């Protein structure tokens, strides 16, 4: 894969991540809370316990504000 193909791949992937983030961000505040993420998991057919959701947020929510920014999500 050449550099140009890699850059195209990265841009495409970034757009897909942003699109997914925006689809989960139901209140359109630019961040994801636990309820929005839990709802997305349910819509995907996944049952995630509150403990696992808390663990997920503990690992990804780097500023520990209880919300995931797009930067943290990415």
C-alpha cells in the first residue's frame, strides 16, 4: 500500500468513526454519555452490564468527566 492509499484509508475510517459517533450522540451535544453508549450496544444486539459499561468508560474517558468526546472515542 502506498502513502496516498494509506492516507485515503485513514480519511475514510475517520469519517466512518465520526458518523458512528454522531449516530450514537442522540442529544447532539458533541459527547457520548453512558446511556447513549448503552443504547447503541442494545441496538447492536449486545447486552452489556453496568459494570462492563463502567469499565469501558474508565478506560476510554481519559479526562474522567463521564462523557466521551470524539477524541476519546477515536
